[in-house]
């Protein structure tokens, strides 16, 4: 049942250009390598993203327990498991795209000192790259009521899965306090995928789409790398943006972020992309947002 929830959430298909905001350093890395670094969702820019889903789940489960339930042991074990497993368990990697390539809030995050761009890609190309690499593409969900309804469906699905595995759970070699952990671990991948596209309503302006990797259960044998973050090492997984047999990056459109050197910056950006055989199909646009030195 929970697989059906995940499948429906990732069924939406983007039709407009998908933009990825980045710094000049990020631009050089992406164009030179043809790779987008998909970060572990626990380490993405908004550190509270996964915790938002965790809080929704914990709140709903606690309300069910307080309201009376036929299986309080199941729900109490689920609360305990959620408190550590969804934060420190299997790894899932995501990359962010926006339907709007010219948002002031995003330029504030990516264009310090006039060093920001948003790279626009054809959505069909992104979906093709995702399918080839076993990634999924999903539209982030922001509306609070829809999120609450979704969380209720998820907990219903966990209770159904536990009921279907009741005999297995009782005979499994687990201490009594961990009877249902096998059930939780079977749905963990779907929980992570769902959590990766649930965002706090305050971010609705972004209209974000996510590419989401396969779930990594053994990172030591997977292609997991690390980069330097602001205050820690960030695990990432490579998402190739080029077609097989063609190393050139296929850009649809590019925005240059706010800068005090518009003409020079536009010129050097155009020259660089042309030299790398990555000239965007619809050209480069300046964001037209007044630059202010900070």
C-alpha cells in the first residue's frame, strides 16, 4: 500500500524548463563534469527538511496513541524507530530544480558578491537522465492539509503492513520492544522518498522539483562521495546531466543573477558556455534585479 502512495507522489510530470540555482563555482563544476552533485537529503540547504516530515509523523502517531488504538505497542515502537532511524538510517540523495529560474529568494541564497546563475534544462531531458540512472522526479508538496492527509495514509499503510506480518513479527528473533522493526525497515525506503518531497509551507514560492536517488543501504559499496560544506563534510551522489556518448551539457536557458558588472559578466558567461559546447538553446538572460553590494 505504501508503495502506491510513493508511486502517486512521483507521478507528476514537469512540462516547463527546470532551473538549478548555483554559484559560479557550482557552474564550473557542473559544466566541466556534466554532473550534478545530489546531496544526502539530511544535508541539503534547509537542514530542517527531513525533520519537517519527521515532526508530522511523530505528531500524528502521538495523536493516535492518545486517542486510543488497537495496537499501542506498534505505534510506540514506530515513534521510537522514527526518532533515530529516519535521521541516521539508509541514505537518499536529492537534487533541486525550480520551475521559476528568476526568484529573488534564490538569488539571495546563491548570488553572494554577484556570483549566481540558474541553469535551465528541458524537463524531458531531466526525466530521461533520471530514468537512465534509476532516479525519480517528484514535485514537492507544500500544502499543510494535503501533508496531514498524506501522513495519515502512511500510518494507515504501516498498520496494515504490520497486521499482515503479525505472525512473522511475533516469531522473529527480536526483543519484544522491537517486534515491528522488520516492518518499519521494509517501508523505510518509501518513507524517505516521501519525506524528500514534503516541504514546509513557507517555501511554497519555490515550486521545487526534486530528483531523488535510489535508497542506499550500504554506502561503503556505493558510489557515495564527500565534499566540503560550510561546517561539515557533505555526502553526495553523482547525477549525470549528459546523454550516453555525448559529454556536452544540453542547456535550455540560463539566467545570470544580480551583479554590478552586467555586461562583462554576461559576456564572459556566454564565452565560457560556448567554449564548453554548452550554449543554451534559448540563450542567456539577465535577471533584471537591481544589484546591491552586501
